[in-house]
C-alpha cells in the first residue's frame, strides 16, 4: 500500500514578478491557480495577497478572505496565509496592530485551519548577490512576535506551520509548543535553498540531520520538505520513504521558473508516486492531524 503524502502548493510568495514572472497577483488569478493546484493533486494551498498598485505583499484579512473563499467555493482544501517578512523589502505594509491580526480575523470567521509561525530569526542573502556586495537583511521574529502567533493559534485552534530555516527553529518551536497547553500540533516545514545562504542545501544528509533533531524534539510531529529558490528533486524520494510530506509551487521554485503552479504540482505528484507514495486527500490530512497528540 502506498504511503499517503501531503502535497502543499505554495503558489506565489513574497517575490515580485521580476523574480518569478508566473506568480498570480490579482485575487481572481490567485483563486484560479489555487483551484488548479488542488485539481493537480495538492491538498493544501499556501498563498500571499498583494496591493495591486505596487505588487507588494499586503496582509489584509479581507483580501485573504476573498482568496480563501474563492478557492474553497470550488475545491475542498486547507488554504492558509503568510505573515509579513519583517526586516525585508518584501513585507509590504502591515495591516493592523500586529503581524497576526489578519490571521486572528480570518480565524474568527472560520476561514483558516493553519497559519504561518516562524520560530526564529536569520540572515537572508543570496549567493548570487554576495560577490557584488549584497547586504541582505535579517528576517526578524522577536520572541514577543512568536508568542503573539502562538497565542492566536492556541486561542483559535490553528495548526502552526513552522518554517524551519535553521535547526534552532526546531528546538525553539518544540519548546514553545509545549508551553501552550492545548496547542494544535505544529507542522515542521523544513526549508532548503539553492539561492539563499541560510540553512541546508537540498541534500539527503541535510534531511537526515533535520529528522534526527526532530526525533529528539518533536517525535510525533508531521514534517514537510519545502524551500525558496530550490530544486528538491534529490530529496523527494528519501523524504517519501520516511513519510515526510512535500511542498511545490512558484514560491519555492528556482527563480525564473516557466512552468505553472499546476504543472509544478503535477510534476511533484509524479515524483511522489515514483518514490512509493501517493497524494493524500484533504480528508486524510485533517484526520492525520486530528489523531496526533497536541503539542
């Protein structure tokens, strides 16, 4: 029997079209790409929304609501928003008093099951930019911001989707989850990159290092491989063999990707099936999470 593997579609991301020309920006395009990704095999859709005039991220709950409701009117999927990448030029304008205001508003309306929560800070610089003196930026997640997100997740029963850019994020995320009784199980999304000088490259040894740490810190938690500016091809098969879930889409793909989100998801489905897995349905994802122990 083939192992059910969750497939998440990350359909746009913080980038402008100068880095990833195919990303959907307008709400109707985001909705169409989300639906197409689910029809191609994804059970989960992760998205960003934008100010149409500037093309920059705009974390407005009403824009997210339009996108989420538009996708879920046609297909059943877990659809969840991002948070501002504090410290970067990608963040756009924060709407409301905190970085999780939009998530809380969406949760109050029953529109979200998951939410991004990144337990740590790190330097972001591209390898391509280093020779020319690129300074990069510090992606900032101060402790009070992380705890704000944890409190929202705890209060509204939202699964935190942890982006694990560095191994210390796993240790902090696991420790914090234990400090919030009743917190729904976090998802540990291991972030690899070919483009950015953080974390690990997408190599089997790196996957094993992450999994060894998780076995100590959060042995019951679901795990997913993802990344930014990355080709995950080398680690999909070992991930599937270990029951590790996968993400694909234009947010994660190498910059300048010419395939659509639906094509990238269909390609990932083929790789998962070749490795002995099969795409999990959204019902299977929800059941799996329900059966796991809370943090």
